[in-house]
């Protein structure tokens, strides 16, 4: 008598499919992949999806769980075998029309397509670039539910004075509200990673703060460059002052006419760059006169004086970056800009 195979209950089928998908993805890329489908369900539930939502970008098993709840799901995947598996599972579930798969590395792709919600288990090595790609995406999405390394999550939510408070903390909190949702132990992954993970929720601030993020990013890069040094010490370094002086010459055309060439001469590289002042600021230095000539070192001194004026005036000169919050840095950027100091 032939062997009769019993049809597996739906839950068992789902679990088997889940394991098969994990094997496919892990085989090529060595990722630490969730083996606990309950955590996937929890991430989907936390997204609070609406039937009109477009979800993206996500991968693998999250994609299949999202399809019944969303209008459309956009998935990014680098493994062609995984792409075929996801499409096959969507077709078997009768939801292939809801799925769009983009083959490639999400961090190296161009602009993301519009979406409402992002639900993703992020490879640890791309956590930071992907978070900021999402936060700078326009139009802004409603929220993102992300699985990330636990220490990365702790840095995102850290507050001034916390040990893990850093540039990542303040840059993320400038652009969004971040909430820690679930701690996920390493034994929920196959193979188990060396560290625990966390599920976080990121909600972009709409509208975003009215400032140049490039300038903000450069400002915070300087401020946090040496975390145990004061702000004044970090901003007074020769490299920082030279960079700010070049920016000052470039962003004050009504004040300065620079003869800096695209390829500096040997003298210019040594710091002797002639700067002709059209309307020079008041100064006790007799060498700086109407129509006079100011070399680059004098310009650096002018910029250094302005930096010290701003930091001392705000009583930030002896503070460290880890003690300042988002509002403090916004005020600092505004005051620097008032003095003609720009960071890009």
C-alpha cells in the first residue's frame, strides 16, 4: 500500500517555509537570521499597518507577513535565490500583485520609492547608513520598525550625559523620535550572533527642522571628534580653523574677494593666501585696512576670534558635546551662522 502523506496544518507549513527561507538567505551571505516567527509577528503588529499602506523596504519573511495587511509591499533583496523564493511564496498565497521586489543593495541604490511604513531586519553593518537614508527620504514615511544590534539601538535613544550618547544619537534625534520596543536575545537567531538585538520604532519629524543637515552634520562631527575634550578645544584645532576660514572666504562674497586658485601654489599651501577685503570688519590690526591685503593666517585668526566669541558668549566653551542636547546644538549652529561661520 502506498504511503499517504498527511497535509500539514497551516502553522506547521508556515514554520517549514520560514526555515527554508532562512536556509536560502544564510547559505550565501552568512547573515544572522531570525528563527523565531513570533518576533516577526510582533514587528508587523507594532507597525500598525493600514490597508492603504505601501510598505518598504523590507526583506524575506517579513515581506510575506506584511502582504496580507498592506496595499503594496516593496522588498529589497540581493540574493537572486531569495528573490525567487519570496515571489514564489507570494504567488502561492495569491498576493503576487501586491509585491514589488527590487534586486540590489538598498544602501547603494538611488532614491527609494515612496512608502508609508518600513519594517526590516537590518544587517548590522549597514544599520547607520540605512537609518539616515530613510530619515533623509522624501516624502517622509509614517514610521519604521527596525531590528538592529542592541548597542546601536541604545545609541539611538541615548540622552545627554549617557555613556553611549554620541553623534549618532543627536543626528537621529534631530530628524526623528526614536523608541526602544523589544529586546531580542541572540538565541532567537541562526546562527546566534555574539550580541543581543533590539526592535526600535523611528518616527520622522514632520516637517523636518529648518536647517541645512550637511552643516549640522559637519558641526556635530567636530563637536564629537574628541568626546573627552571641551567644545573650545575641538573647535580650536588647526585643521578645523583652516577649514572654517576657507568656508568663511567662500560664503562671504560681500565681505571678501579671494584670489585663491583652484590649485593652490606652494606659498598658498604654506598658508600665505592673499585675501582682499572689500568691506573689512573693524579691527585694531592696522594691516587690515580698506582695500588692504589679508593673508590666510590672518583670516584664520579672524575666524578663531569669532569661534571663541560664540562659544564663550553661549557659555559652551568649557562644556563637552555629550552634555548638549538637540536644542543646544541648533542654537550653536544659528550663532555660528550669524558670525558668518559655516561648516560646508
